[in-house]
């Protein structure tokens, strides 16, 4: 049985839970972090000295942190060869897009845009900084748009671990009030993700508990 520590509203927890859902694995999740607290206790810090979520424990093995590492562990141990190829070259193609997505999409969206729009009081928001962050993200979304014009998924024609790292921020990207350029392939891709039960359950999660108001 997998045990997960992390609140449903954490984007990294969402990536992990979506992966667990896609792989059909049984789990128990504890609400930890942000309004739930619990990530600064001695017990938690023994599992993860960073005090961040998610943390995953698989049976009696040592607890894991860093979402990218956890996703690779689950994919390697429980994923199909289509989701996480056995062949080094094919796997590197998936991993390349997964890493790129974490660094250039998820990290460029969550703190610089989502936090500044939702987790910052309107009176303290900086529209110019938000617009600059959107322009930065747009550059990488243009690359994604070209890639998605070539195949149904971010690393090709198959749903893989890279889609978890790329797609898990798209619900919020399309939901918050920001300027979005017209990208038909990205929109088609996102619409397809919203038909996946695990994406609906673990990613399309209400984020009102995070909102900061004046
Ligand atoms: N690099 C880490 C980042 C983990 C992280 O920053 N998690 C956030 C939530 S997305 C967190 O723990 N925030 C503190 C909290 O929720 O209290 C990873 O990818 O897992």
C-alpha cells in the first residue's frame, strides 16, 4: 500500500496522485501542508527534512520526496513500458519532456503566475510582473504547441510520465483569469486530459482554500 502525505491542493501532490490514479495503485493519503499543517513536526521532518509535500512511502521502504523522483520510482516499479519505456533511448525521450515540463512549464507557472494571481491579495498584485511571467511561459508553451501538433501527447503518440509533469498544471492554467494565446493543439490536448478519470479526480481540484483576499 502506498502512503502519501500532502494536501489535494498542492500542484506537486496533484502530479503524484494523478500518476497513482493512472497506474491504478491503492493508496492512503494524509492532508498535510498549508492550512492543514503537519509538515513541520519532528516526525514529518524525519521523513522529509525539507518540510515539503508530497512525501511517499511504499510499504516499508524509506520515504521519498521530490515529486520528479517519486514519479520516476512509481513509473519504473509499477508503470507499463508504454508509460515508462524499458529501452534507455525511448525512456530518455519521455524523461527529456518530463524534465523540460517540470522546469519550464510547472515551475514557470505555479509560483510566478498562479501564486501571484490566486495566492496574492488583489491589492498587492503586480500586473506587470504577472504579464512578464506569462510571456516567459508563453515561449515554452509555443514549443509545446509545435510538439503537440506532431503527436497526441507531449512526448509522442503515447500517454507517458511526461504528460503527468506537463499536464498537471493545465487545469489551473486554463481556469485562472490570465491572458492566454490561442493554441489549438494545446487546447485539444487539455480537453483530452479532462476526459481522463484520474485527471478529473486528482487535478481538477477546487483551489479556493489557497486564495488570498484583501
Ligand atoms: N521540489 C519539490 C517541491 C515541493 C514543494 O514545494 N511543495 C509545496 C507544495 S506544491 C509545499 O510543500 N508547500 C508547503 C505547504 O504546502 O505547506 C517537489 O517537486 O516535490
